[in-house]
C-alpha cells in the first residue's frame, strides 16, 4: 500500500483522520456557499449559466478554480505540479534532488538522460578545456547575437556575457554542466552564421556535440533549469540551420522536448502566482514565450499539432524586457496557433471561422510599428496599398546600417504572410480545382487572390533581403523556403489555370525565384537547393506548355489529368509514398473540393475586383514587388543514397 513501506499502521490511521477532517472542511465550505432549494418538478427553462457570477468572477487564491498548483524552487532548479496532481506526487512536492553528482553512479541508473545517450566520464574541467580561446569565443558569440539571435533568444547577450565570465570559477555540479552546455551551443550557432568561416564549418558540429554531452552530464531531464531549457531550444535552432542529416526531424523532437521541460517546470503558469522576484519572474516569462512561439512556428512548417498547450491552459504574461519585435512575434504566435488548429481539424470549421482568423491576422499586421515594417512586402500588398507612394509612406527606408533591424523587418512580415498562407491554402487549391477557367469565380475567389498576393510578397521579400545582404541571407533557410513556396503557387496558377489573367504575373515571379536560386548555387552548394531549383525548372517547363496549349484554338476548359498530380506539391492531397526497391509510386487519388466547408454568406464576387489591379492590365508595381509570405511546405530530407531518386519530385518544398 505504501511505497517503500515507510508508513506504519498507526501512521496510516493518522493520515486517514487528517483526510476525513479535510473532507469535512470542504463540505462545510460547500454548504455555506450554496443556497437551499427544492427539487424542481417538470421541465425547466434553460438557464444562462449554472455558475453564479460571483463564482465565475472570483480570483481568490482559495478558490478551487484559481488553484495554480505547486512550484518548488531550489538551487536553480524548479519543479511544478498541478493542483489536481495525484497525492503520491503531491506528497513528494519537496523532493528536488539537490545532491552533487556521484562519481559512482552506474550507467544503469543514469537513464534520466537516455534520450541523449548515457552520461560519460567527462569531467567539468575536461569539457571546459574544449572551449576556444577567449577572444575567438567572443567573436563567435557576437556573430550569433548579430546575425542570428535577432529572431529571438531567451539567453540575452548580457546574460551570456555574465555566464561566459563565470565558467572558470565554477564547481562540478549538474547546473554548472548545463551552463557550460549553453555556452557551447551559442558558439555553435555563431559558427553557422559567421561570415569569416566557411559554410558548415566542422567546429560548429563539435561545439554542438559538446553542448549535448554537457546537458547529459548535467542530468537536464531531472535537474530541470531555465538554462537547460534555453540550451535545448537553441539546439533545435542549430539543427534547422546546419547541414545535418535529418536535421529538421531532430529539431522537431528537440522543440517538443523543450516544451515538455517547460511544462514540468511550471513556466506555463505566470510566476506572479508565487510572488517570485522581478528578475526570476521575467526570466521565466522570456523562456516560456521564446520556446512556445518557436514551437508553433516550427509546427506550422510541418503542419503538425504543436507540442505546446492550449490557449486556456497557460497564463504566463509577456516579459517586461522583450523587444518590440519579440512582443509582436509572440502576439502573432497566438494567432498562428489558431490558424494551425484550423488547418489540422479533421472536420473543417465553417468558412466564416477561417475569415475571422484571417481578418485578425490582417488587423494585427496593420498594427505593426512603423520601424518594423518591410517596404518591399508592403509595396506588394496591393489589396491595401494601391500605389507605391502609399506603401513607401507607410514604411521606413531600407538600410544596410542595422542588420538586426533589417532581418527583423523581413522576418516579421514573413511570419504574418505565412500565417495567412497556411490558413487559406486549401481554399486556393479548391478555387483552382473547381474553377480552372477562372478561379476568381469560385466561392473562395477571395482566398485564391489572397494566396497569390502573399506569394508575390514572399518572393519580393527574398529579393529585398538578398539585395541588402547577399551573403548573410543565404545562411537563413526560411527566406528561401518561403520564396520557393510562393514560386510553387505561381506555377500552380499557370498549370491549372493557364488562361487566367494572372498568368503573366505568375510567370514573372516564378522566373524571379529561379534566377535567385541560380545566382547562389556556387556559394551554397547544398543538394536540397539544387533539387528545389530542378523542381522549379520542371514546373516552368510544364507551365509554359500549358500556357501555349491554352492559347491554341478551342482549349479545353478543364485541366488535363496530369495537372492534378501537381497538387501534391501545393499540398492538400491524400498521398501514400512507399519507398524501397521495386515499390511502385502510386499516389492516392484525392478530391480536395469535397473536404471544405461551404463559403460564408457574406461572400460577394464584387469585392474581388478590389483585391488586385484590373485583370486586363496588371500594374508594374504588382508584378515587380513582393515580400516574404507563404508558409514553407514540409519536405523530406532526401539522402544521396535514396532508393528512388526521382521520389524527390514528391517533396513538398521546404528548403532546409
């Protein structure tokens, strides 16, 4: 009955009496908080709510509804248990292991970090000796904070500096190993984006492996700390950027692990509940929102359910010290989570719900501060800015002087566009599938035009950031993957609707991305980049053939059967791909039009004419200007020894 037989019979009776007393107290509270009434007879009218307003509005700490659970903090560690946790765990709420690591611990008992392999005999001094000379280390760290951490980092430059300086005079503890791991992963990230080192310099992978080993020796899965979570989160980012086999799969697993650690530490509950110090309170908020938002954005790439928690299961506030870019990105993550939830529904929501989220994204985008707006993408947003002058007036002048700000401007607009793209892409496909002769006449014609606009914005974004920083922009995969997604959508328009008035625009944008990919092949010789370029070249060839056929006498209004195969690249097809010797490649037939909800009642075809310039005379601004949009489509990491080399043609287009 009792773990370890630690309670005698007498002790059990004492515990039983305490439990009975507590039950009586709760019964008395229920009686005093309720009114007596007779049992109603016959049918009764439906009441607005069975919960009295006084109860619903209560925020008292004594209220069962307001129970925030238990947070245990000791020596940099923290452990959280919800208010309804099992009594067994609540009875051990103060059982944080604060003992120093034991050199006699056998590998069989070191399974807490088995996901990363067993702990090694590596000592702290040996690990510390693997750090580069101090000056070189500072240069790599600065490279990370200047060229990469602009996208958000829970470990600030100031905190890293303090951490880096304190490493030498540190005892051999679990926490010290985790701190050393954080330093190693910052150096690894700096190596990835250092313009003084060759692409994928092997020292970066060495620092990554050292960070992993230090985490294992620091028992980070049981000795849960903020610095440990930050390190796991940064390791996930490294996997996204490095040329690692299955790097994106590793990043996905690490993001999920970081969120599990966060929940186990109670970071999803705001620290003010436990009256933490302002410093600890802000640190916990920063770590939560950095990891939570990254988890959502990565899940958006894969169109998978995020590992995080529902919106009504956390109350952590935004950190007080976050930058304007971080604040708006965190707010955007909340909206993207809603779009992702709709994308993942087995039974689609009514189109009115899709429009509601779409409008929320557009409104939030309009509220972005002036200094964080991207001129190239704003010029391409012809649904709001009908002239170049209006777009320029609403945006700051592009500049190379502030690399951090420039990348934040482009990345923030990319994330907004990606949210819209994710939400509306199935309706874009539906419009092309059901009305190939003129998709704007589809009930989802507005979504069709919005996806085209966002694709154009994405492509213009890449042209802009690559024009500002030709070398550094090639290190950031997200700009290129989103541009590839936009180019695929443009090719889709040409292939499925070759008679559309937007074909000229679509071909212009497709050619633009092809030219950009050609221009960087020499400096970025990665197989996935060559495959993406080969994909676009094939799509261009097919698009040109379809356009020529459409111009011939009496073209068929319906696309040919092979045109529907192209939808596998755009997404929203049910497919089974079985790889291996002798296996045929037979995609499962799909009917994308059958799974979408009916259009909302508010739909009005007359509104479509305001979405884009006149179909017979597209403005040069719309053809030449664009910005980051489109959520990248998930891609398999096709290895060089893949059995079916042509299976790469089935990938969905996310350049890694």
